[in-house]
């Protein structure tokens, strides 16, 4: 049962500089809510895995001296006491102010063991002994535990508040040996076997909680995304346990790979809350504030990764001054038949806002036109472009991804070394650069997605995306397709 206790909470899981009001240290930009449906799912996995870990467990040997009629005092030993099967008839998980309570009621268990005895008395001076096998059935097993979660410096600490195991009814059937001894063994050892089962399961519960606590505290506080950025997945504030769900707050902001985790310059606003408009909640709800995406754009902008050199276009002739002889005669006159390239820079971090139907993005870029002459790169003009796009979010695996669609753009001449340019004549060139180079490149990056706080071996299923400004909410069921956490430690966030 030890590592398997981890599965009860496994669905719960599961970081930029800016000016402005500092973020409150207890403020998260990713909210995770586990509904009662999700808790039932986790509970069923927990019970299945717990049973698998308990089966074939061998209980301690039991020795006892009993008084046997006509024989006297006999030493009886029960050995190789093994739990072979457990069936759960009823179980429940409940949440509330006191914590998370898991109850298994009316379970049955089958055990097998070996018995032997030896006795001697003045009636039987040479002594007698016998041995055989036996089976025992627990007809009414009750198991319960209550745990609570607290935030400990960005990780979760698990506290076992209460636990118990009680065998209400147990029957024994012996095989082999003297029939007259059967009732003696049943009477003498039913209580001992019941106590051994209760102790074994209670020890497994305590062991499991201890291991789970270590695992929770070993979860990383950041997830590296690439060479530039990481995602801060440290927990903020204590989990909120209500009578129908568990809610956790995660920092959720991007940070540079070499930055120290610290409060960033984003303020969510105390008047803003996560949308609850979904009337039929699925197992898990993950809500991301638009500041998650804004922090990402700022990190990549600050790292100077949002700049590109374009030396290939679908119409490659556009990258030669000869093609521009009618659009910009002075360019061709000064640099006849020279190759060209374009340097594209973002002049400011993209402005990102969640709307009622998608994510709106506004981007400002500078396109510097370079002439390549005898190995020298000569900047000749700079065109500034402001364009807006819509980003439709979608789920790819356990990531929140998206793709941009260009809405509109405007361009103006920022500076020129080749005289005045007629911007209306080069609108088509600007449009081609946006549609065939910049937007497709950004889409390849966006389709990589942001990892949602889901653990390995779990996958989102039948996910739906809701837009409730300034939040994007993912409502999903969850499937479990492995036992990664039973085989490999420590745990790692997907």
C-alpha cells in the first residue's frame, strides 16, 4: 500500500521581470480543482493499487499455548499467514474542513496459513504433535484514514490525522490433523489473526503516508521548457478542501532558466475569481490566468529570442534587388542585382488578452531590409509593422497549445537610407513575410504548448476549453494508463 497511497492525490498535480505592482506572495495564476468525480476516480485507483500491494503479504508468525481437552497444554504455531485476496464492496472519499477522508466498508479478505502443535502430559508422556493447513475469511473489514495537505515553502506536506482498521467478523477452516482440535484453534486464534490483519494494514497506511509525504516534497518547483524558460509550478497558499472538491493554487508564471524564483510583476486582482460557469464539472478543472502567457512572452522577449533572419521566401526573387526595381527604384539603382535578407525583431513583448472566444494577440515588429554586397550586410531601411491575431487554444496530450490566425496589420516606414518608400506598394511583401514566415514560425512554437499540471501516467480525456476573461479553463476527465509511481521514485511532474 505504501507507494500506492500516492495515487489518492496524484490527480492534484500534478514562473520574468516587469514593472508595476508586485505580486502578492500568496497569489497563483494556475488554479487546479479536483471535483468529487475526480476524487472518486483517484479513490478507485488507490484501492486497486493498495490491494495489489497487500496481496501475498505474509503476516508475523503467531505462537500460543492453549489448553486442549484430555491432552493438557499444547503449543500451537501459525505460520506463513498470507493475505491471498481482498474484495471491496463499498468505499467512499469525502472532503471537508477536517481534511480528506477515505473509507472502505464491508470488505472481505481470504487468508491461508499453516498450523502445527505439540503437547505432552502425564496422560501422554511421549508427546503428540500434528500439523496442517487452514484458511481464514474476513467477512467484514473496515478501513479508514483522514489526511490533510498544507503548503510548505511551495511544496505540499501530507499529514495523517487519523487512521484505523477493524476486523468485525472472521471465520477459520482447518484442513488436516485431528478434528477434535479444530474448535480449540478457532476459539484461540480468531482474535490473534484479526489483530494481525489490522496491524498489517495499519502499518501499510503509516508507511504509505510517510513515503507519499517525501514524494510530494520532492516534486520540482520548476519545469524546464527549453534553454530559455522554465515554468514555476510551486504551490502558493494552502489547498482549499471543501465538501465537494479540492482546490490548489500554483504560481504558474514563466521564469528565465537562470533566474531565482521570486514574486514577479503581475497582479491578478483581488476582485477576479476563477469562472465556475461549467454546471457539469468533469474530474479536473485547470484554469490559467492570461498573466501566465504574458509572463512567457516577456521572458522570451527579454532573452532576445524573438528575432529572426529571413533569407528564404516562397517567392525567392523578392530577396534580390532586381525584383524591387519598380517598387524601390533607388534601391536597385544603388545596389543592382544584389541578394537581400530580412531581420525581424519584436520591438516590445506581445500583448496577450483572453477574450470570450479566443486569445487576442497584438505584436509589434521591425523588419530591417539588408543588402548583401561582397560579404557585407548593409541595412538600408526599416519597416515597422503592428498586427493583431487570434489564437485558438487546443489540448495536445497534456499540454495547452494553440495556433495563430492573422487578423489585420498596418505598416509604416521607420527609417530609410534609400529615400522615401511607397508603403502602399510594399504591403504585399509585408503580408507575405507575415503569412509565410513569421506566423507559421510562431505557430510551430505555440503547438509545443504549455505543460498542464498532470503527473506522468495520467492523461487528459475528453477535455473542453472554456474562455472566461481573464482565464482559460480546461475541464477534463483523466485516464490512468500505468503504474509509474509504483516502480520509479522520486515522482516527477509531467
